[in-house]
């Protein structure tokens, strides 16, 4: 690329930040001195404008492009910084600082692409990080980023090699130890994992980024109390970092501490009001609190900023499903599974939505996709058990439903569905035990399927009046179900 061509691209890119390049009568050395003075006092926009004037005046000077690259790094314009600093290096007299800045810009630009999601962005990030490794083989950050990319893709052996290579470069680099911690936990090597955890804390005991990364890794491994400790410390060390508040808020919400989660999620949105991820986090909090209409509105707003983000589409589908807006929910959940087909929860919710619409074959196809990704979730076991029960395959259904109950004995829905299956298998005694767990006296539920399956169990065991009352509750909560006419006739015959 020619200097003039690169300059033209950068002029267009930086127009968005209000800078303009123009020829100046000010001598080149004086412009350079002005740039450094502006940089040193933190005048970012002014220093960027001056750097553009320097480049316009002497586009053949590596120093000029180095100044512009540094200024764009300060503006977090990583793509523009990469272009400028590549030109500085191409001209052959770039400083060590220019090379370090190029590595930073390449690595940050890679993360900027990677965080957008998708195979194309992952591939682009990999190219940028590999270029950074070539520019400065002694910098461990791009090598660690390649490890993170491999680990996220399930390529754990490759990830381990990248992290170990980073430690050969910098034996005290905490992010490499955190990456290895993740690999060793995923591959059931607890002693090595613990060694890495201790090493990370030894080399960076008061590093907020280190505690944040440790918290994220430990949370993903189910070690939530330890994760909470590290994320809390990260927030204490860097109280204005939105991502730290967001991670802690999400963890607290997952633990059921909605009161504790709310201020952290709200603070993240306050710090970065244009970031849709924070709005989506608040939407998920509304879901946890049962405020489904509020969640729907927040997910819709987030989707305006990122219309192809699978997580937001899934959340909107869940919000619609919880309000029994089944057909719109089905469309959103299909979009989510299309954009990210490797999330079992997306397939499970799609399966349940199809099940509620009476599309049993579609439900079976979706839940089997989910089970192919994760066969351990009690929710998935319940969904496939419900589908098999609807298809009349009782022997297989009871196995799945027992797994669900054994994994989560606190779920009234799982007990009710198992009771219906056991009743049809004529095991009335055990069915009554689960029915008592599902609908004890004075309990009120807003999940219609607890009442439906309880009614099924009672009907099979001959308690027609109890079954009719349960079906009334079901129909109040789920009007328009395909069996509505049959159920109303049954209710009329045994109560009215």
C-alpha cells in the first residue's frame, strides 16, 4: 500500500472523530513538538488532528505515521491505528515504541472483531493476532489471545500449547496462567489447575484484570463462590470498569441474589450506556424477577443495536414464551438457533415452545439437537421426557423424567410430569408421591404444565373431580391450547 493510499483511508476513518488533515504552514519539527505536548496533557482530539497534519506534511516519514498510530491508539481507533503503524513499520525506520504500539493495536483490533462473534470475525482475529506475534515475538499478549481463541473453540491441546508458549516468553504473565487454569479444569487436571490459580495470584495479587479473568474462568467451571470473591475484588480495584460490574451482576443473578445483582448491572449500563450487552443483562435480570414484559422491551431495544446477536434473540424468545406469546417466540428462538447452533439452551427452549404449540415432532427434533450438545441438564431431560410421554413412549419417558427429578428434586413441574407418566404405567403409589410433591395443598403456580400433568395423573388414577379442577387452572393459564375443546368437555362432564 502506498503512503498516499494509506493516508486517504485514515482521513476517511478519522473523520468520524472530528479530525481533519490539512496542509500546514507550521514547520514539521514544531508540529511534532506540538503533538507530544498535546499527548502528554491528554488532549486526545487535538493530538490526533496534529498527527494527521504531520502525516499530510511528510507522509514518507515513519515518525509521522508513528505519531498518528499512537494518537489513534489513545482514541481506541484500533483499525486506524493498525493502518498507520503498519505504514510506519513498512517505511523501515519505525521506533521500538511504534512496534509495541502496533502489537497493542493488532491485539485490540483482534479482540474487537472476535467480540462481534461469528466464524468470519474469529478468523479475522486469528490473522491479526498472528501478525502481532510476528511483529514482536517477545510479547505474550497476542500469543495468549490465540490460546483463548483455541480454548473457546474447544481446541484445548492447541490452547495449552499457546499458553505455554506465552509463558516461555514471559514466565510471570498472569493471563497465560489463567488460560491454563481453564484448560486444566476442563481436562480434569485439578493439581495443575490449582498450581496455575496460585501462580496467577502470586504474580498479580492486586491486578483487577487478573481477578476478573479468574472470576470468569472459575464461574464457567461451576466454582461460583470463588468466582464471586475474585469478581468482587476486581470491582473493588476498578470500580469504573463496566465489564467487571456486569460479570459480577450476572453471577449474582444466576445465584438467585437479584437484589445484589441489580446495582452492578445498572452500574455497568451507566458506565457504558451505548453497550447493548449491559441492557441485555438487565433484561435477563427482569426475567429472573418474573417481569417478562419489561424484559421483552429491553431485549427489543438491545436488538436495535445488534440485530443478529443470538443471545438477545434467545432472551426475547424466552420473554415471549414466558408470556405465552408462542408463535412470535417460536420465530425468535429459531433465529437464535440458526445464528448460534451450539447452545443447548437455545434448542431446549425452541423444543419447549414447539411442544406448547402441540408440534411434537418439531419439539423432538429440537430437543435431540440440544441433548447432542449437553445430555446432563435436568431441563433437557424433562423436555425430552415430556415429548416421549406425549408420543406414548412411556418406558423411555420415565427414565428421562426420573433423571430430571433426581437432578432437581425441588421442581414441581418435574414431579408433576413424572407423576403423569407413572400413572399411565399403572404405578399409582409412586405417582401419588410425586403428585404430592408437585401440587401440595395451598400451592399456587403460574406454570400451566404443572396443572396439566397433575390433571393427567389424577385422571388416569380415577380422580375425575381433582383432574377437572387442575385442567381449569391449566386452561386459565394457557388458553388456546390444541386440546382446549377436549379439556373443557371433560371439565363440563365432571364438575359443571
